[in-house]
C-alpha cells in the first residue's frame, strides 16, 4: 500500500457539514494537514480558529482556513460540501440546478491549485453533482466520486446491530443506488458475522422477517428527515463518514465502501452516478463489477438510475 506522506485534505465549504468533516478528520488524524475553504471569509477563518484552538488535544494534524482558493494548493483529497440548502417549496430539481452551477464554477478553479487530488462530492444531490463535477473536471472516473451511501450503510448496520444484539462491526450489509428516495439494501448478500440475515437468531433476538427488514430499510431511507426535523441539519455522522473515505484514499487502504461513481456498464447502468460497493484507494474509487445482486436488486438499481437521469438532464439544459 502506498500511504501518502505529509498528506493534505481540503474541505470546501465551512457550513455545518464542512466544519464537521474538518473536525472529524482532525480528531481521527485522517490527514496531516487540513485546509478549510469558503468564500465567506469571516466564517471560514472563525471555524479554522476554533478548531486550531483545540490542537493540543489531537495528534499531529494542523488546520488553516481561508477565503482564498490557493489554500487548497497541493491537496491530495478535496471534499466538497459547499452548496445551497433546499428552501421551502423548492423542488429537488431546482436545488440540483443551483448546486450544479456552483460546482461547475468551482471545479476549474480547484483543479488549477489541486490538479492531482481525488475529489469527493458531499453536497446534495450528491449523485447528480458527481456527474456534473466529472463532466466539468474531465478527470478519470475513479478520481471524482461522492460520499454516496456510506452514511446510509452505517445507519443500516447500526439499526441491524441493535435488532440482532451484536456490534455494528459484525453486520455486513450495504445500501446502494441513489443517496435518496430510491436507495435500497442488498439483502441477498447481507450477513451478521457469517450468517445470512434472515437466518440470524440468538436468545432474545428471534429471526427477522422480510416485512421487518423492509421497515428497517424505510427507517434508514428516512433517517435524515428525522434528524433534520429535530435539529435542522445532519452534520456529525456525515462528517465521520467523510473522514473515513478520506482515510481510505490517503492511507491507500483499498477499502470496500459504497461510494458513488459515474458507472460504466455496471449491471446495465451507464453514465449515471450511483453507489455500489467500490474499492477506495489512493487512485480513487473503482466499483466491484462482480458484486452479487438478485434479479430484483438489479431491477431496483436500474430504477434508481432512471430516477436520476431526468434530474441530470434538467441540470444540463
């Protein structure tokens, strides 16, 4: 493995999500150097200062913040969280159009200062914006991808672990497809330890039914709405999951994570970014072509792609 020495991460956007990505990366020691970039000078400088004040209590990482894009120079990974929030009455397609414009304007400027970086899109709708960013950047597909369903998968494993009475790390299951309403779990290959999900049982934890699994999947799909209703935004878990992706790249881990790349013939899907299990390393993210899927799951993946094509077409026009 080719671990990147003296590694640098730039987080674009100093809002709640961007600050959480920077914070999680610092306390986990994800990168040696962390830079925070935002056009709001006072905000980004304040966030970086607040984080720097805690440097005694973390490892060797350091943090800087600036409204000058040159702060991203030499980055090995760039995580993009900048974008508009969905306003009341605004459609998903309208939001996608606004954020697509932001991404298109930003990518050429970022590439000037960080031409060799791996780019990770967190801004929503992240799958649509991955296609937009890939087209604007002209980079190889593996070097620009989104956080996809890494967080959704973590939510699923947490729920299943609670139900099964095991640790989250003992649950092996993935959410795939769109990071959104058409996402779905790969139940056909899900296991707890080595036991297929529908066969797991232990004292106090009877076997799960398909109806129960469907209910858990729906709770996972709608989890963000629950958090947003209560506190206005989701930020801590996406910060942690983004830091995990950063580590897979900077430490060349070849970790299997369900990130979203622009697919090329995966289960019959082309030209749409969807999350599927992928190998994430210093080279970027490469989908695992022989990922087992049932016939129904392949149909769901294609339906997820179809749901996104209309939005992608709208932001291109």
